[in-house]
C-alpha cells in the first residue's frame, strides 16, 4: 500500500545515477531563483514548483541522488490522502537532475524540467533512466497537462450554418446574428461546436471547459471586410483565448495570433455559370474534323500531296519510249501548265483513294509506283479505320460552352469575385487575374451579391466554408452557378489561439486525429447523418472529367507507325526511281528491270501457240491499217514519215493535180483506188499548219514520194515492232477484231 511504499522509498539512497550520466547537485542554481524563493513547512529555504499550485520544495529537490523526490514534496503524492485506486504511479519513480551534455552521449532519455522552462533563468534537465526507473508515468501526467487544466474563452466570428449557429426561443435556426448573438446564455450549435466538444472530452480534464462569446465591435471597425479577421484581432487584444470557426491561415492573421496545427485544407475553386450546350452551325460542322487534331489533318494532307507528286514523277521517269516525231521544245509556261494539270489530277486521284479507303490497282505501273502505293495503302487503312472508329462519338456528343479553369478565366480576362481575406494570397499567385474583392463584410454572400450586381463573371469560393451551407447553395441554384474542379489556391484551416495555448491544443488535435478518431471530417459526417443536407439542385460540374477521356482526339504521335511505314516505302520507291533514271541515262541494260511497266501475262505462251501468224497479221492490219497502206509502196520495213506528193492547190485556181508540192503531214489517210494494183493511190493529207485536209495522189514511193531518213525510219519501226510484239496489245486487238466481226454479222 502507499504507506509501506513510502517507508521503503524514503530510506537512504543507494544510487547517484549512471557512471556516464551521474546525478548533479543543483542546489545553488535553485537558490539563485530568488523570485521563486519560499520556506518549507520544516522551516528550511525552498523553491516554488509552479506547476504544483505553488508547492514549496527544499533547494536540494532533485539534486545529487536518485530518489522519488515527488513522493516527498509533490502535494499530489500525499500518502495520508492516497488510496490504491487514485494514487499517481509517478510518485514512486526515482529520478535526479543530470548534465544534458554528458547524458546525451548515452542511451538515457533526458528531459527539460517543465517546472523550470527555458525562460525561468535555470537550466535544469532530469532523467529517470539513469536511476533505472521509467518515464512513462510522468509523461502521462504531462500529456494531461498539455493545456494546463484551464478554462478557455473562445469567440465566434459569425453565424455560418451548419458550422456555427444559434436558435431562437422556438428552436428555429437563426440565419443572421441578432440580439441573441450578444447573449452568451444562448448556446452555440454546429459542426465546429461538436468538434471542440469532442476535444474537451478526450483531453481527460486537461481542457476544463470552453465558453463562447461574441467578437468585439471595435475589432469589426478595424477589419470591416472580414468578421473572421476581426475575431483574430480580439485574441491579439487579449479579449479571447481562441476563436472557433473555419479560419484560413493567412499572413495578416499570423501577425496577430498563433494558430493550432491545421484541421483541414480548404480548396478555393472556381464557381462558374452552369454551362449550356453548343448548337451553332459552325460547331456542328467542326465535329466532322474533331476526331483528328489539326496537326494530324496536316500530316494526312501532306502524305496525299507527296504521294501524288511522286506518282507523277514516277510515271514520267518510267517511260523510256521516244515520240514518233521530234517536236520543238515547249516553253516554260507550257511545261508548267502541263505539270500543274498532271499534279492536280494525281492529287484528286489520291484524295479519292483516301476517301474511298483503298488504292486503285494498275498492273501496268512501274515497281517504284507500286511500292509507293503499297505504303500509301497501309497508311489509308490505319488512318481511315481510326477516323471512322471515333467519328460516331464526336458527331453525337454535346459539348457545353464554358470556361471551367482558372487559366482560362485569366486568359479571357474574366472578372473574378474573391474573398477579401485572401486578397494578398490570390493576387500573388495570380498576378494577371482581374479580381474583385467584396468590402462590406458579408463573407461569401457578399461575393454572390457582387456577382448579381454584374461586378464579376465568375467566383473564387472555398469549398470548406460553403459546401454545407444550404442557404448559400440554394442561392447558387437560383443564379445557375456550379462548382468546378479548377483549383485557385489551397489554404490550411486552423483555430487562432493565444501563444501559450497553441502547443497544448495542437497536441490534442493531433492526438484525437491519430488515436481517438476525432477530427473535423468525422464531425461533419455525423452532422450530415443527423440532418439531411441536400440543395435543391446539383451544384457540381461533373462532366468535365469524363470529357477529357471519352473524346480524346487522335494526335500525330498515335499514327507514328503508319506514317513511318509510308515514309519508308516512299524513300525506297524514290531510291529505285533515281537508280532507274541514272541507269537509263547511262545506257545500262538493267534500267528496264526497275523502271519499265511491269505486268504479269500468264497467257503469253498460249497466245503464240494458238494464234497463227496469219491471225497475227490480220490483227495488226486491223489495228494499223494506215501504217500498212503506207509501207505497201515501199519495202516491208519502210515507213514514210515525210513525203512529197502531188496535192491540190490551196488557192482553188485549179484542181492542183498537176502541181507538185511538198506537204508535211502527221496523219495520212490512204483511200483505196479501184484502179490497177500498182497504180497511183489517192491520199488525204492533214497539213500541220492549219489542219486543212486535202486529197491528192501518190504513186510508187520511189517516184512520187521521198522516204524518211534511215534514223527516223528505224526509230519508228522499232516502236511499231514493240507494239506488235506486246502480248497484251495483241490480246486486246484480237478481242476488238472479233467484236467488229460479230457486229458485221
């Protein structure tokens, strides 16, 4: 029992602490604190222990030896009044004052004396570990005395349902402060009152009680724009110990008062008019292009144009045949016109390929051209598939027309109504924004009044202060306002408190949150469970988060592989075309393998086996009757390209049959004569100068016509021979002959 423990613990000590952390004699240091000098009941000089209600302990208190000093001199350890159930356990723990520098090098825990803090004039540190005792019992007492078992006077800045409010005599919640606000006998209610009550409960008497009062009108006159800042002014003036409510920690307020640790972090967000859907004709038209970004459309157009220009180049470079007759070199303007028309035709053709989702098949095209279309076809496949997959979603979506971000509001020079208490913080973070701060002290209702008056376009509102205020939320509904997720700034919310109470209150706030399940959020949830808080409309803008994911546009980076594939095919095709042109220019035999038209004629050998030479001659005669008639008057391999024949006169003075004139013609048409087989033939000539057809006679070529030069004759013969030897041409002409014969029958 306590009496027997007292006899044992007060016997002569057997320890002076550890070797590396010994007990020290602090008698002289305690004696120097003359302002706290006293005389013990036994008549010896002593020192007042301030935390023990003025108890007087001798000057050797805690010095030299390990001993349960509190058991002898602490009034709470009076064994004559103690029982086993209420006797403090720390009374039996031995301790002594030690040197902090020496003990800090050991594993012994050392503490500054709470009886003699840093500003007391004494440097006193104690240790239980050096005396083989435990510190936990004494620390539990310090925990209970974090605040000091005091009664706290707290003011309330304003009514803010459901955070802080009073009721009238009929139990109706008061909307605005009246006479009852200055009547301290009318109790406060609300979320914050419930939370503070929970802190008092878990403190186990460390916070004895909290009484509530009103803010002074003098402080309101000093800070007319914010009742909350006026309440903090009362703490600085010593009229209150703390303020209860959702207080932002701002630079201005920190100059006036200390704050507890943050209770919660308030997000100030943008509040905007409720969006309305876009229905303009221009917007509906733009939906067709919406699946792709502007950059990707540019890439598509570039691919089409490049493919078209390359195909024109390949078509020109693949032709190794020369014209039948040399012509004068065309002018630059003529060449530009021809190439422009060819390029336009090719662009339209490739654009049609793209819109139809495929490419045209041309068996007679060159290898570079086919390779180019191979890459272009793959690009079309991926691009069109991606476009079609997204098009339906974009055509049917309805996008609201609104500015929902703070960046957008600043960019569009919108006026933003802001709370005056955050004026310095808001203008610092958003220097380019056009803020309008309410100055009449109506808090967030004042911001709404400014919005109604047309002073601003959007609002910057704190969620913590407003999302539970049904009256304010319903007014948002009336004005068609909604919260966005655009963060304007984030502020910690805490209680302003006098400096001597800040540490103790902060301790219980943290202790309650971590170990007791007591925090502001839990208090809000309990209040909502007891009271149905539902505004008359939805004040949250929820569509903006899904819009970003469901309707994501396809960017050029998403089409990286098809673009690279087309580019690789184009590079290879260009390389082959350049090699072909170089080989053709230098007379290399391998040029035809790359650049010539390539067809796969599986029936070439069958045609030569089935079709007789007579049929071949008949087909050729059907296809080239004019050429056969011309060569009939000369050797079988001769072609007349330029002749002097008898032609009629152009002046109509006579029939011209007796006049010999040299006529250059492009397309002679031989008209059969019923005369002798070897006689003269009538010939129709088309003059190159004016396209005027005339008729004349042409007898045998050696007599009446001058044959072409051997060089021109050989070139033309080669061309004709190539055409006659081409199996595909023979097949086509044979088909035409058969169709003609069927028509005659």
